[in-house]
C-alpha cells in the first residue's frame, strides 16, 4: 500500500457521548437550555449533539430534569 492509500479521509472517535434527538426542533429545544448547552461540545447535525468528555452523567441528569427520558445505548 502506498503512502497516499494509507491516509483515510475518515476519523474514528471512540468512547464519545452523543445525544440524538428525534427531530431538529427537539435538538433546538435542548440547546436552548443553558445548563445542557454548556455540556455540549458541538452540534454534528441537525439532530445530533456531541457531549463534552466526562459530562455524560451530567447530560443525562439534565435531560431528566427537562422531563426527557433518554434511552442510553452502550
């Protein structure tokens, strides 16, 4: 394999926490809550939020405070 073929234009991230909303408006509502928004590192798409490292438990607690019932996939 040549060096050019060794580079892959894709990154694999392990052990990350994502919040996947059912609809874009739900993600907007989640981000409108400052206490949850401060736990989000980035918005990856209109329905996917990347949670800061080591903030998964805090994000789950905040979602529950908001009346959400997050399903946790491991």
